[in-house]
């Protein structure tokens, strides 16, 4: 099965933000392609966040600048990784490149 990991700066809040709505559209698109979805985030969970398990998206709270992410991403070895902001790509992109063979 193909896996998609989305690394987010915040947990999606579709009832509060346009970004949350767009994130849900991304989930729908990739689920239609029969991909298994994972959402990783280092932010605190808001009471307004979408409960992603209700739409079959696995979640993982990750620590900023922590090598435990390396083991997690290497074990999953996703087909696609999506960064929701450039700053997230700067924080985690190099870890993904080092731990997931192309």
C-alpha cells in the first residue's frame, strides 16, 4: 500500500481556517488514490482540530528537532511526503531525505 505523510505546522481546523479546509481536500484527494494517510505535527492539539482518526488518517505527535522522527519516518518509508509550510520543509526535509531512500 502507498503511504502519504503530511507534516503540519498545526493540526487541521477546517471549521476555523481556510488552511484546515484545504488540508481536508488534500486528504480526500489522496484517499481517492487508495493511499494510507498519516499526519505528523509538533504543535499542541487544539480543541478545534479535526479528529483525523474519524476520517481514517493516522496521527503522530512529533518533537521538534528530535531524532526519534528519523526512526519513525524510516520505518514507515512513505511514497509521498507533503510539507504544509516551507518552514516545516526546512525543519524536516533533510531528515526525510536522509532516512527514506528514493
